[in-house]
């Protein structure tokens, strides 16, 4: 059984972006560039990292470059309990087949990385309006067509394909909740996982993606109660949230876990009651995202200790 001190709590590499300072894609950057960024993670006391493809696309690295990444991880003392994909939907109309292929490559490489889970989602590339917004979630993004039965069937089939491959190498698959996708609400996420019908597929209850929206949302504890029984991995972040009934205005802002509208002390304890043993990945947007992730890591360990782990 995992304890508070041994639980894998990883930093997400989102804050570094997908290119170097001169605009070179990280997949083409020298290993020294990766080392410098990963060392910043290690310097903050992290021993685990999730190398999301929004930072470095593991599925697109050559074997030689993948070997360089393994060497850099070893040098910085970081282990990889999970790999997340971001905005690379396997049913993307233009590149879905490419993203499916990259997903299979990640799954093949997961055991060598030491990863126990690979995270997939159906969010797609930011729209021009989202790229211009102060916070991208304030502008309208991609919507999966909930009435398109063929597209839904394709989504189920491709996640099954990835899950069957993952089972062969001893890896789990998690599906990231994200608004306006086939796993965009608790009810939709539960339905989708049941339709996929694979015992190594679960939910990533990244409800921060919903809490931050400037629109009505379901009661937060109720949402978690629906998805926690199927949770096998967790992108964890928090937001302030204010609603003015007189004007219909909303205000949200990223915040450390302990300060936001989600009571993670209660939610994590409930997850443990339901048998959660998965990886936490600390995410945050704005300000010193990596520094906040380190604060969140220590908060999670304190909550785990308080829960007797």
C-alpha cells in the first residue's frame, strides 16, 4: 500500500511550453535544454515528473532521442510514473490517426520510463480566440458532437485499441475530463468508460477544467462522487470561483489546492475510501506554476498523512 511519503506525486511540464526560448520545438531541442528544465523540477524537491506531450512529444521521438531523454531523467533523479497527452484527440478530423499512432508509441515506451498509466483526452487544439484570451477557457473551444453516433463509436473503438495494447505491456489508460468532449461531464465520463468496457481504463477527474468555466456547473461534491469510483489517475488543480446571481457574472482564477473552491482534503479522503491508489500530477496555470505545484505536492502529502497513509 502506498504511503504519504512514497506516493507518486508528479510535476507536470506544461509550464515550460512546447518550444525553447528561440522557438525551437522541444522535440528538436538538444538534450541539454531538457536537462535544464527537468533540473528545475528536481530542485523544487520533486522526484516524479509527467513529461506531457505539450512539453515533449515522446511518441514522436526517435529511438536515439528517446534514449537521450532516459539518460537526462536518470541524471536529474526524476522518475516518470505517468505520461499525459494534451490536445491530441485520437478522433481529431485532421490528425486523429497520427495521434493514435503516437499514443501507441507512448504505450510501448511507458514500461521503459517506469510509467504505470498513460492519460488520453478528447480536447483539441486551441482556437484563435482561445489563444488571444487572458485565460484560454474564457473563449469557446472545440465541441465533440454528442449526437454523432459514428464519431462516438470511433472514439470508443480507438480507446479500446489503446487499452488493449496497454494491457499487453502492463499499463493503465486514464481519460481526462474536459468540457464539451465525450468525457466532458461526470455522467458522460462514466458512460464512456462503461462503453469502452476495459478493466484497465479509468477516469482522470480533472474537474478543475470544469470549475474554472464561466458557466453554470453541477454541484462539485456531487460531480466527484460520480467519478471517484472509476478514478485511476489524477490531474489535480484548484480555482477560486465566484458567481453573481444579480448580473449572471462569473469570476475564476487558478489558486493553490488549499485555497480554492474544491475542498481537496475531503475529496482526497473520499477517493482513498473508494480505493484510489493512482498517481497525482500537480497542474497550475499562471504565475509561478511550477512553484505552486511544489506547494500542492506538500499539501497532498499532508492530506494523505492525515488520512492515515
